[in-house]
């Protein structure tokens, strides 16, 4: 996590946030130590549920933004998916 939450949240939450950061940002950021932390806090089922939940929300948000279906009152931040080419 690049935003410093490690010292603010519990280790279990920090492990979940590290997985989330890797799934929506940089998959290479999930180091062996981060994987070990995940496995020390979550069983296989919980880990699958967490990863699939993050993936589902990330994918759905991309679809909603692409189709222009996000609420008008909601600020939108476009983050490129890993491997995508940004238009900037």
C-alpha cells in the first residue's frame, strides 16, 4: 500500500487492502510477503470471496462508466486497468 494505511488499520485489514491495491492497480505489488499475510488471516474461501468481490466491483464500475450510467452526483475517477493503454 502506497498510502500508508498499514500503520492505521489492523494487520488483517492491511492484508485485504494490499490485495485490493494489487487487483485494481499493480498485480506485481502482491509480493510473497503480502501473500503470506493474506494466508495468515484468510482461509481459501474467504480469500476467493475477497478477490472475486473486488474484481466484480472493479469490473462493474468500468462498465458503468463506459456506458455513462454512473450517478451524475458521483465524482468519477478513471483509473487505467493493468495492461491498458491510457488516452493521456
